[in-house]
C-alpha cells in the first residue's frame, strides 16, 4: 500500500485480498517483517491462520496508537531521520538504509534492496489507534529477532515476548533484514515453526 492515508487495517485488507487470489488456503503461516507487524494480528482477527510470525517486527497494543506506545518504550524502535516526499510517503536515504536496514548485507544486494523499497505511508500506521479490537488469541504466535538489529531493539523484542506474547523468541545473528543477509538460517527457523505442533506453540497475548 503506497497511499499516504493507508493504515494497518488497509494493509490487512490487502493481505487478505492476496490470500483470496490464492484460493483462501487454510494453512497460512503469515510472517510480518518490521512495520508489517502492526498489520498481521489485524489479519488474524478475521482470517484463520495457522500461525503468526513477527520477524524483527513491531507488535501493536489493542486500542492504542504505536506513537503513544513508543513514547513510553523508546528502545522499541530506533527511528531513522524522517523525510516525506510530495505525496506524503516516507523517504529513506541510502546511508541510513545501509546502516539501519542492511547492516550485514553485501553492498550490491543492500543497494538493490534500497532501490526497490516500496513507498511507505508508515506515519498513518504509527499515529492511528490500532484497529485491533482484541488480540487474536486463537492463533499460535512466534517471534524471530536478530541480535544486531539497529531498528527494532533486540532487548525490547525479548521483553515484549516475555511479558505480552508469553513466548521465547527465536534469535538469529545479524541485522534487520535476515531474508537478505541470512536466508538459509531464516528458512530453517521458519521451517521449524511450520513443523512444530500448534498446541505446543500456542500462546495468549496480553493487550
């Protein structure tokens, strides 16, 4: 979604629409990276998922804006300098992207990823009250963090897993984009979740 007014509910609708084009499978493991963590539990509130996986991701609170949450939890997100383009979407400079998003990626791969970044209307998702009415407690939930993440604080990720998601996170080395820098390790982690029993992994998240 690149509309400046789009928020987490709009992103969730786009995900559900994509699932519909795939025939509405009933065994979906939905992985949300970074800011998309604000949308994936919104999907789970209306679409039956096999599992939610937060990957170096923000975790929303029911009935609260993430901007308000961050004011009380400043270590959750290390914000890069923000500029807006003429359409109100965020722009991220190459030096900031290289340092914060792609710290352990090969230079050419990092540059290509930055050049293909989708224009983001992230300010809406940060400032709006979360569209979640209640946490989707019927969906097993997992969290994968990266220990050198320069955007989503690893210590915060561990704390939110312990206190709210009530799970132990899977920890990978590296920075914010393991799908680029460590794809094999990430695939192994995701496959281990796909092979695990939903009963043994199911958690109840606190709002």
